[in-house]
């Protein structure tokens, strides 16, 4: 009986790891989300449901690693690829432009872009509001702009 329990535990662990990693190759963080550009949306633009690529991040002068992205899903999940690892957490909206990301966790890989990744996640956890302008998502902590992202356009 213990043997069957161990096999089941290993299988479930493998499925969980596969589920996390399969959704995090930098291109397919959330297959169910469209990559709609904010300018293409009717009504008041929102950062939700759009794949965002960083342009600038406070605390770093490094070039953004390829494939880095952030996605805020309609179910309140924040997911993405930070340069080395997938990350996931939650976000809350408040008022018109309030935004708070929390409980950010990552997979545990290592690589040359790890310092960039650690800074990016640190800056994301500081965010308390956003602004959308000209297809860019500006994230702020108080009056300080901590990151700027641009909306990804789907390659056809």
C-alpha cells in the first residue's frame, strides 16, 4: 500500500511540475489569454488579459532578457517569465488605477539573467498603481515609476 501511495505522489508531483513549466516557456504563459493591444479594446483600457514585455525596470541598466513577460489574468492571477524562471502570484485592483501584486513565487532555476529577474520581481512587488498610455503599461510605487511595459502584438 505504501508503494502505491509513493507512486501516486510521484505522479502527481510530476503532473504539477509539468503544468507549471508547460505554461511558462516565455511564449505561452497563458494560452487562454489573448495578446490584444490596449488600443484595440473598446471602452476604458485595462492591463488585464494582455501580454506585457518590459521596456524599463527601476534598479537596472541591463537590457531586458528575451522572452520576459507579464500577464494579468481575468481571474486575478499574475503570471509570467522573468528571464530565468516562471513566476506566478496574485493581483488586486482597487479604484480606477490601483494595482497590487503579491505572493509572487518562482520556479527555482538559475542562469545569467538571475540578477535582472530578482530585481524585476522586487519592483513588481512594490507596485501600487498603474497608468496606460500609448500602448504602454506604466507601473508606480507612490510617485516613483518602477517599470514600463509594452503590449505584445501576436506574430502572424
